[in-house]
């Protein structure tokens, strides 16, 4: 077998893997990057980017449909899925080409093929053994299903849902988390009747309950149906549709069933267990410096327990590259990673939920600022709110440890919110800063003014 040596061999070219490769090359390390599918991984080709393109098309559809409400004579003639898919695929293609150029320009050796981890310093690809001083495992995740629920035909995951050539009339979405909420939002905007089935008591159950309740209210208004606290008992496909059974005794008939019950770690079949990597429920176990139990072997991205987010993968990839290069970066605070669900309205948060903050700090103080008081939100005709969670009792100065927002475009506010959390800012710190008027960022400023005891455009 031929050998090629490098400072760093990375197995997987998704968000975590390619970010690690780019940063390591920037720092002067020799890098070999192995990917069996397409550079960019799930996020670029089957996840974040294409779904957000669909969500933008959905936003345009809603704007055309609702133009009369603001005096614009417009109407929605229909959805051309071929045109929508062409737009979506064009966005992905441009980003893919740019990423390929980046990797090439940094002098990274790119190996296309199915890699297998065979030793703490080696990956094998199609009979070729590639060795490195360090190995980074970054093989990503796959869409989960449920036992007895076979994917195919009218039962699809998010990956098949991205390539539909027509809008289904009736859809059941199994799972009310990020993926389920986003696809439900798209299909409703495109004119479908949508019902979400979520086993837990609320939609977006990992968020603060405040966000879940506001999103549920907004979805009711949009006539997106949802059933929470119920489980699937089975699904049967027929010539004309799919019949979904619930443990409540109900039966839902639809043209399509989207299975959106989360993503599993893509660790099987890559030689991890055989080479001695410690796994837990399929995830790679690491310490806070993303080191596995094997010397000089790190893991990043969705195979590491925690938030399955592309920007977490970016951050972890950069961290590992810098750690290997001897820069000693501080460990990543998982709570400081911003989270956004891009449905309409959007849900965005960073830091701790109120429940988690009470568990950690004992006493906390919360404040909610309604977007009804925000001029730009009124112009956009969106409703929602900002909730702040502060460590310590009311009247006691303490850092803001949680920011939770619901409303159109609030995902764009999370940049400032994550600075507030990650820099341990107090309400007084933020209240002293000036926010442009009229913008939605004012809502963050106003919320902190109120939490600091000097509300402006807020009652009470």
C-alpha cells in the first residue's frame, strides 16, 4: 500500500472537517482531507443551505400572497417547484465551487473516497494508507428514523424532501424540532395542509418554554396544525397516500410523511470501534479539548455529543487545528453557541433556558420585551418577544445568561445576543450602548434597558 504523510489527516469534509483543514493549513500544517461524498457535507448539500433557500422562497410566496395588506397589489399564482429547485441548487452550486477553490488554494491534499480509520495515526482509502501525526474524525450525521418505519416512497427524510418536484397537498411531519418546524413552515407557505406530530409536550422542545409557546401560537395563527405529547404507532403507504397512526387513537391521512426525529452520529462502518475509539450510543466520546481516548486523535462536529449545528462544527474544527498547532485556545462553551430555527416566525436563542439557569444559579430574574413596542417589527408586521434571563435576584447586578427570541428575522439578532452572553455582559453594560432606530436590534437594547430598571418603549 502506498503511504502519504501529513501533519493532519481529517476523515470527513463537512463543516467541522473542512474548517479544521482550512485553519490548520493557514497555520502552516500539512493537511490531507478525505471525503466520500461532496466537500461541504450535509450542511451545504442536504441541510442548512438548501433548506434556507426553500425558506426564502416561502417568504417570497407569503409576501406575494399578503401584498394587499400593505397596499401592494400582488397575488400568488402558484409554486413552480422546478424553478424553486433550480434557484436552490444554484445557491448550493455557487457555494460549493467557492469552497472547492478555497481548499485548493490553501494547498490541502483532497482525497475523494470512502475512508476507514485503521490506527491512531492512519486512515485507509481504497487500499491507500494515509498517515498523519494527528487524525481528526469528522464523519457527520444521518437522518434518523424510528424502528419499523422504513424510508421510501411517501415516507421521506429531510434529504428526500429537498428534491420534491411538486408541493404535497397534505403533509404529516413527525418531529417538532428544528427540521420539522422549518419544513412545516415551508410547506404551509407553499399552500399545503400541515400537521406536526411531536412526542414531547411542546414544539422546539430543546428551547426555553417561552419560545415554544410563542411559536405554537404563531403556528396556530398560520393554521399549521400540531399534536404534542403523542407518539407514532405506525404508518401504512397506499397508492394515493400514507396513513399515520398515533397512540392517541387518531389516524392522519396525508400525501407525504416527513420523518424529522433528529440526526444520528455517522460512526458505523468507519472502523472507529475496531481501532479502539470509545463510543457512547454511537457518539464519539471526547474531553473538553475534543480529544478521544486515543493519543493524537480528535473528533469534531455531529459525531460529538451536543448541539448538531454547522457553526458548532466550524468552531470545533478551528479549535482543534489551533490546539494541534500549539496555540492553546480556550475550550468552547456549548451554551455560548447560538441556536436558530428558521421557520416563520424564527426562534433564536443563546445561553441557558430559565430552567437551566435556575438549576445552575439558584435564583434568577427574567424580563420579557414584546416586539409590539419595536417600530421595525411593526413595519414587518411580525409579533413575538425577547426574553432575558439574568443570574441573581431582581435588583442584584448579574450577567445575562440567556437570551431567547421569537419573531420574523430574529435570527439576525443572535450575533449581538451571543456577544452579550459570551462576554458576561450585564443589563447595565448593554443598556449603555446605542441601537440604531428603527431596527429590530433595538428590541435587544430596549429589553436590556428594562432589565436595568430604566425602560423606554416598554410598559411597566
